[in-house]
């Protein structure tokens, strides 16, 4: 398994838990605020909605990395590897079991919706992101076998 994937999953967990200490060395840590912007704690804080959206981005990146690794391992043509994720998920059906490919495409579609910001829509909830996290971890495990 690509070493980036566990780091991305840990980053999502960290965002959902709202802690400042990563579980895995190398995971993204809290960034100190610029000195020109006064903040009470001198660390950038995020709202629950932005943490959930950030976790969704990390999960989507982890899933896309796992799909790319699976395509590389199964010698997918360069046009598929370098093309759109839609093409990658279509090709994934020939590289993985049909159920795994369907689950990967389904959770990726949900993550894409959760990552996009619209003023008139409520962002993903913490429960949704935790469900996506469990599904991404499961699909990543199946793709790395």
C-alpha cells in the first residue's frame, strides 16, 4: 500500500477529532497563523463544517491514490492512468472485483459532492464523513490485496 494513503486517512481522523497531534508521523499538522493576523491561540482554527469538508478532501485523495496504485499494478494504459477519474473507475472494473469497483465509484461520487462548496447547501456532517472514512478504508484494503 502506498504510504501516503495511511497518512491521508490519519489526517481525516485528525480533522474529525479536532486534535493537533497526528497519529502517524508525517500527517499534516496544525499550521501556525501568520503574525500579522491576531488570533487568541496563534493557531488557525477551523469550524466543524470546514473540518468535515477537509476530511472529505483527504479521504477522496486517499481513494484516488489507491485507485491509481491499482491501475498501475494492473498495467492500465497511460490514457487511462493520466485521464479522468471517471475513465479510471470504468477501467477499475477490469482490475478489481465488480463489487469493489462499484463501492469505490459510489463513495468517490459521494466524496466529490461533499468536497464541493455551495452557499445554498449544507456541507457534509461528521456522521457522513465518518461513514465515508470507514468505506474508504474498506475499499482501499480491498484494492491493495
